[in-house]
C-alpha cells in the first residue's frame, strides 16, 4: 500500500486536513481503501461538476444545445472553459467538455422534483429547488446539494454498472481530452470527471473503462478538480494496479 503522504502530496502542500478518498470494488461494492475515512463519511460538500454524469439521466430527453461560452446565474459567473465547439453539443460531448451552459439549459427544461429524486437516489443531501436559478445551480453541483466522499464513490460505481454508453463515452473523453486529464495512468483506460465548488476539488471515476473493476472518489477542500483531485486519483489508480486490482 502506498502511504497517505504519497497519495495526498498536494493535500500536504496545501495544509489541508480534510482531504479524503475512497475506492470500492465494482463487483460487490466492497471497500478496498479509504484515506481519511472519518472525513470521507462525514459532512458532505458541494460536488460541482463531478455530479454531472449522475444527473444526466434526470435531464432526458437529451437535446443538442449550442454553447456561447458565457454563463451567469444570479451572482455566479460560470463561463465554460472548454474549447469552442462548432454547432450544437450532444449529451456525450457536453459531459466530456463539462459544458455548464448545456447542463444549466437542460436543467431548466427538467422537472425540479425529478432532479431532486435523482440526487437522493445517489445518496446526496438536497432540497427541492425553489427558483429557476437555484435549479440550475443545483444541476451544476453548486447550491442546494452536498455529497460525502463515500456517496460519490458509490455514485461512480453505479455509473460504471448502469450509466450506459453515452455516460461511459463522455467520462472516457473527460479523461483523455477534458478537465480530468491529470488522472490518466499509462496502460489503464480511465473514465472519470472532476468537479470544483466553493467547498473544494473532486474527482470521481472508474477503471478499466471498458470493464470496470474499481470505482473511486477523491475530495480536497479548497482545491480545484483538475489541479488537485485528478492527480491524487491517478496515484490511487496506480496503487490499484500495483495491488493487482486492475
């Protein structure tokens, strides 16, 4: 087993005490490893974009939508950071690119109770959105929702088992061409997604992407998903390979 210091070198550098990670076996959900287990099971945090693949099911029917790159919701400036995309984005590309505008627009077309139900199915703590703006922010994982690290790992285990081809392809592309590139490990095809919120940095994912064996979630308070959580996830995937789990 690798040390906590090795996995969470970035956590130590940032002086963070609340960083946590959980790895589960896909087959039966058994706990394979927990770093800072108390924090992983404790108070939830806003999950940011790591929640998007789970909520995708509640946003059906998936409609192609164009993205201008600019987005403001209430006092939040949430401009998309992905490269410009010619034409409308389909659901897979919107997930791979983590397009805030696509998810915010799709949330407005959805039923708030359906979104709440989906969040609760995943073990999130959430309340029914009361305004269109709150609904959009909830769908982006920023307001009116929180998730523990254990719950996030379980969400990605279920996505590995039940997510379907659009979710699987979008999560693979998020690692190869999107914000989760720092989670890549040579020789392992990884599917995953980063998230950043006021509470910190997230990564959720599973591997191998084509035949998942483990699912994991990583959280670091005060960080950003691509810079902080994704590299820690790569360390955990490397541990899984050395341990014969991948």
